[in-house]
């Protein structure tokens, strides 16, 4: 029996049922729906719409249903269209006629909106915790390889030497922004829709602020139509997760390059790599490739939801059922990537000698010569052109740049700049890649992580 059987003379056709049912994927919301239902029952009791005995009976039934889900003994009925109807059906079986009062002053519209906000709020918290763990791992790997350095790239061409810790912290600071965005989204979604009803509220004397407080929401809805139709919080969460996926994809791409024979800057542990079904010598960084590949899926989930939302009139429309699968999928996928990358970085062995050799490429000293000329009063553009000609000579004559510089009386005094590690050490401006600023960056990162950990815990 459906929730609206009194109005209809025929049951739902199987093709419509197959299209409509959502229990197959929204059953994961059971704990959040039960939490919302408990608050609703308490609100009905506080409003005098349930007696104390009825309130106690319903709360006991809800607790039993929770126990059945947690022990995996809950039995779905063929009439359970979604998790919400399944729970109401089982509560009614347990509580008898009192169970029929569970849905008083409530629609599936505000029920679903409340449940999904509770789920999303918790999901954001867990994603943030996993991301902060990955940031800790990046910092840990950098500390373990404090002296290691490699070329920093622009356009995938060697540009300037950077400490490995500096490079990894670049990823960490990007992930910090992802956490900050998610926590902002969590704050915005923390408004309870419970009590909005189907579209226009109810004539019964409920108090939405009471149930909002029970559920840990910072406030109750202001407008019932907006409350049941709003899915901004899902779209915003999917965007934040998609952007995080883009950052993780960049990290994955980098690990793919670093672990290739051509770069050979790093290798991953055997427990975070795979082999080939045909080629015995292969050691593939699949963890990094999958991190890269999942980003397309996360962006697709966001795009699909936005297209679903774009043409909907106020207020609730069944199209909104399509908000859940992309959200559930993105939450699951981002957790998989965050956990796997945390393990992969911990397993990484950085080939310092190989990376250092690449970073000590003599052409990377060109900017140091130009900046020395600037320090002597030469306009930068003139210095840039002068050093560019030296580089062109070295390329044309196939000589080391140090040799060309040593043989040119106008710049021969800068030959000591080619000493190994000199260019890295000269990167001393605030936030730069050299050793002098690394402690300040580490401190700023630790402070930022601490602040975000405090926010996540609230």
C-alpha cells in the first residue's frame, strides 16, 4: 500500500514502480531519517499532538528499527518505495495505531530535505577529517625528506629548484582551501527544513525551532517553499568535492610522472602499485591514475545535478530524487581517493639524488644571474635580455651555461652561482621555495590545520 492509496483506485504500475523506487540506494539514509523522525516525534509531543505515552511508544519503536538496521535484520517489504516509507511502515507494525501518527504535520518533502541535510552535514565532516589526515601525511613526508629538492615546473618545463617539502605543502595549502569551502557549505546547510510540510507548512501547532535545536541545526527554515525545494547545499557540496577531486587529480598526475622511468623521482610501495597481466617487469602507479580518473566522475556528478535543477518550478518536484545518487557516489569516491593517496604518499620513496640532479640543471641558474644584475642596478628587462643571450649561446654551441658565463667578462663574476644547491638557497623571499622560509611555511600550515580541526569538531 502506498502513502496515498486513499485517493487512487488502482495500484502503481510496475514500470512506474521501477522508475520511482529509491530504497535500493537511499536505504543508506536510515540513521539520519530515524534521527529526524525522533526529533519530529518529540516535537509532536511538545506541541501536545501526542500524549506522553504515545511519544514514548513511537520513540521506542524508532529505536527498535534503528537496532534492526544496525544488526542487519531489518526486512524490506515489497511496498517500501523508499527508506522513509520503509521506516514508517515498520514503526506502524511495531506501535500499532500509534504508528499512524508518526507522519502528523510532516510531508515526505520536508522529511527528505531534513534527512538529506543531516546526511550531508555528517558527510562533509568526515570528508574534512580525511582531507586533514592527507595534509598531515604530506607534511610528514616533507619533514622526512627535509633536504630533498627537485625542479619546480611551469609548462612542464624545468623552471626553478624547490624543496620537496615546499612542493608537497603547495598541495596541502590547496587542500586546506577545499576543507574551508566544505566547512562553509556545512554552515550554510545547517538550517532545518522540518516543519515546512509539503509546501506551505501546517495548521497544527508545531514549533520548527524546537526540532531544529534537537537536531543540532543552527536555525529553522524561514520560508516553507524554499525549505522543501532547496538543493543548493547538495550542489555546493558536489562542487566542493569536485574541486577537491581536481586537486587530487593534479597530485595523481604528478605521481604518475615522478614514478615513471623517464623522471624516476620517486617510487611507490608494492602495496600501492600494480603489475601487468602480460609484462613481468611492470610496476604501475594505478593508485595515482585512479585518483586522476575519479575527478571526471566527480565533475560529472556535479554537472548532472545542476542540469536536473535548472528548470524546476517551485517548489518540490520528483526530479529532486535525482539528487541522492550523485551525492552518495561523490562522497564514497572522494573517501576512496583520500584514503588511497594518504597510503601511497606514506609508501613513497623519494629518489633524492635523481631529483637533485635535475634541479641542479645549469639553465635554472639563469634567473639568479639576472637578479644579481638587477641588484647592481640593471633594469630587469635589460638583465633578462642579457642572460637570455648567454643561454642562447650555450644552446647553440652545446656548452654548459657555466662555461659560457665564465668566459664572458661582463658576467664571469657570477660563476659561483653555479655551485650545487646555490640557486635553491637563494630563494629566500617570504613564501619562497628555499630553506630560509620553510619553517615559517610549516608553522603557518600547522596553525591552519589546527584551526580547521577545531572547526570540523564543532
